[in-house]
């Protein structure tokens, strides 16, 4: 205790020598206490004294005093350091004095730090004690509130208590006195006493229910007898069916002789009966159009699929409907309820992939159109119905049989896109039914377009010719109107749709003819258009091949067209290669599905021993592209059916010009290595003009 007092005394004297008015942190006791022999008592008294000092000290003043002493200590240390380095006169007494002051400052800092930590512990202990008291009071309050709530709920239940007989819907009083027997009605008593009135009405209700139970038992007995009769007749009919099949099979030659297609009609009728409603509407309207005077034999309708699977699907749907009805019925059979629960559990236990497959499940039957053109060319269109999404999807295939028995590959890769944008902005990439978005979100389906290869494309025109209209299509829901309305919608759209399909098939047929010729490096030019070209081109046409959209967009010089949406995945893409000696020109061509309404777009790159020139950095190449893409379609407008061949021929001519005139335009050093075979003019602006003479 005395040692601690002496240290604090030295600290106080040092602070007073530095002319600081703050009071020392620890004061020396007025009456010096005698030393105690017991060290434990000394420790306890020192600890109690420090706790008392920490409790009474003001934190802000202690911090201020701490910083003041710290500044003094820094000054003291700086002076000692200066004396050590000889910057000031070295007096041994002064050095000793400074060391003593420094020790006093350190002792004071440690004392303040310890007191602050003790005070922090005291505050935390007090806070913890207070928190425990508050928690205890809070728990007590929650218990009281729970008990009060429980009592209130019991009071409310007592007030709302209803007798079992109150749930019975009794007949009115007038009807009771009119229909009930006198020994049950007891009008002289029940009109006076409400209690007896209630008992009498319940007794009459019991008699009525007994009568209904007896009547129900009688009807059930009659029902059993009727069901037995029906089963007996069904057995007889089942026995007759094989005999009828044998009769039809035996009379098949006779049917063929008289032109009676009874068996085929029977099979067709069996298919028709199990078509889902939208496909049935399409089949009826298609047959009507086929038999009309405006149609011809080039339009064929068929029903494909598994009729047995369609029958099983109908039975499964009827079971689900029956189970849904039984769920609402209080007297439902226990076996049906158990089966419904098992079915629901199996559905819940399905994986996400299984649920996605069920989302895109097709109806087992589908409708097939075959639209013929020129005898050897035809377009097959298959219409499917997605059961859960309630939309129609379409798959298409183009069949072309060449005279030599071969099939071209240039167009075959785009058969599935032949119906894309048959009408403006109808690409078939998204579901036209807005309610499908909620189903997709439920099963984590980000985009419908990723499943198009499996399901087919849900074109808007396909929905309309099947009688389906959705809010976004300007109509009402496909499930919300009758069959007559569906027939009207289909009738209004089927003829126009078929005309558009035939128009598209004609244009695609002409395009296919061009592609087949180009694959054999045969550029077809009408005789009237030969005056636009020189008699000979030195550049040769090397190859023509179909490419996909990913290959097209992988080339950097096509990026500008893709960004500006001049081309898209909906187009057809091809690659043409031209060559003259060591110069190789590559042309990437994009063709719209509505060709020749939209002209092909060429992107060109010239390769000279690894030195690449294209429209992104070369003005001459840009001018060639302008000549091919803009001026050529205007110049050859009356030969639009062979526009691609004419553009390629003109590209060969332009390739000769740019190779023969590089030295004139400053693109090459010295004379051109290519022999000038054409007389050119206007060598500084645009493409050089050619004198064909």
C-alpha cells in the first residue's frame, strides 16, 4: 500500500513540476495505515481501493489526463534521446532526474489504464446484471400474456360452442307443421315450449332420414341388378366383336372390288374420336378445306400416333376427375381416397427433371399435313398438343427428290425453320399462352426455346388454325369458349395460313434450285443479264457450303451486322470461296427466310498470304460490299429468283478489279502482280468502272 502511495506521490509531483493543474489519479491517504501481516488481506484491501477509485473516477477526465501525461512522457523521452546523442549538454543529475520523471509518467499511465479497465469491467457486470433482471421480467410478462391469451381463447370457445344438432339443416316451421304427423308435431305443446319444438323437429328429421335410407337401399339393389344386366350384355358384345372383325377381314376383297373403304374408315374414326379438342378442330377444318372446290390433291391430311396410348390417357384423366370429385364428397369410398393419396404422394416425390418432362408431355396423337409442290417437292407439317401447357407446337420437314436420286444438304439443315416468320414477328420461340410462365417458374425453366427441338415450335398461326386464342393474341383463353367458337377461329385462319405456306414453299423451292446449282459450282445467269458482266472473269468460284449461325458469328467482320440485328439466328447462312492465284476471297452470306422479298447480305474478306482485308478496316472492301448488297439487288430486281448467282458473279468481277488495281489505289507497292484484263476508270472513288469493250 505504501509503495503504491509513493509511486502515485512521485507521479503527482512530476505533474505539478510540469505545471499541469489536473489532480493526480490516485491520492495518498491522510493517515498512513500500518502494514498487515496477512498478504491476502493486503491484496483484498488494495483491490477494494482500486475498485472504489475506478467507480468514482470520471472517464472523460481520466482520458484527458492520460493524453496529457502521454505528451509529457513523449517530451521526456525526446529530451533523454537528445542527451544520449549528445545534442544537449550531458549532466548526470539531469539525466537521472529525467529517468525518474519518465518512470513516474509510465507508472501513472499504467495506473490510469488499469483503473479504466476495472471501470469497464464494473460497467459490463452491472449491464449483465441489469440484462438478466430485464430478461427475467420479460419471461414473466410473456408467461402472463400466454396465460391471459389461453384464458381468452377458452372463453371464446365457450361462447362459440354449438350443439351437434345445430349443424343439421332442418325444414322450416310451416313445412314442419304441414308435413309432420300429429303425434310428432304436437302443436299444442311445441307452439308454446321452444325446447319441445326442437325435439319434435329433430324427431321428424330422424324419421325422414330413416325413410331415405330405406329408399337408398332399394335403389342400390335395383342398381346392382341393372349393372349385372349391362355386364351380361357387354360380355355378349365382346363375343360379337371378334366375329365382326373376322367378317370385315373376310369381306376385304369385296370391299376393295366395290370401292368400299369400310375398314380404313373404321380405323380413321377410331383415331378421330380420341383426338384432343384443338387437334380435332384442326382435322375437321383441314378436311373441309381439302374437299372444297378451291383445294386440290396436293394437300393431304393424316392422323398419326398411338391410339391405344390416347385411350389410356383418357382413362387416366377420368380417374383423376373422379378422384377430385370424391375428395369433395364426404361419403367417398375409402379405397378411392387411398389411391388418390398415393397418386399425390408419387407426384410429390418426382424429381425436377421428371416434372419438366411432364410439363412438355405431348398428346399421343398428332395431325400431319403434306403440302406438295411440283410433284417431287413437299412440305410435311406435324401438329402436336402439349397437354400441360395447352398449346399447339409444329415440326416441319422439307422433302426434295432430285432427278438423279440425290438429296441436297444446303437446305436440309434449315427445314425446321422453313415456317419461321410465316407471318410478321411469329418466330415460334416463346409460348403464346401467358399462363405458361408460372409453370416455367415453378419448375425452374428459364426459357421455352431450349426445348424447341423436342417439342416443336409454338407458332401463333398454329394456335389460331386449331381454334386457340390467348389474351396476347387479341382473343380469349383457349379453354374458355365452346367448340363452335373454336371452329370459327380455325375457319377464319386456315385458308390464309395454307396460302402463306404454299407461297413460302414456292420461294424455298426456287432458292433450293439455286443452292443445288451453286454446290456444283454452276452459276446460273439469265441471257438478258450477261450484258452486265465482262465476257471472262479471272477469279474462279471454288466452293459453296452451308454453315450455321455460330460459325457465322465467330468471324469478327460479321459482328457489326449481328449487333445492328441485320442478321439473326432465324436466317440461313452460307459460305462462298473465290480464288485468283494466291488471293483468296471468302464471302459469308445470310439469307432471310422470306427470300426473295429480302435480299441476301454478303460480308467479304480478302486473304493475301495471311494479310487479311475486310470491311471493318478497308474502304475498297466496304465499297465492294455496298456494290453487292445495295446496288446489285436494285440492278437485278427483275431476276430476283437467281439474285444470289448474279451477286456471286458480280463479286468475282469486283475481285478481279481490286486485285488488278491495288497499285493504282495505293494498296500495293509498285505494279500489281495480277495482269490487267479489264479497262477501268474512276479509280479514286468507289468501285472502278469496267469497259466491256
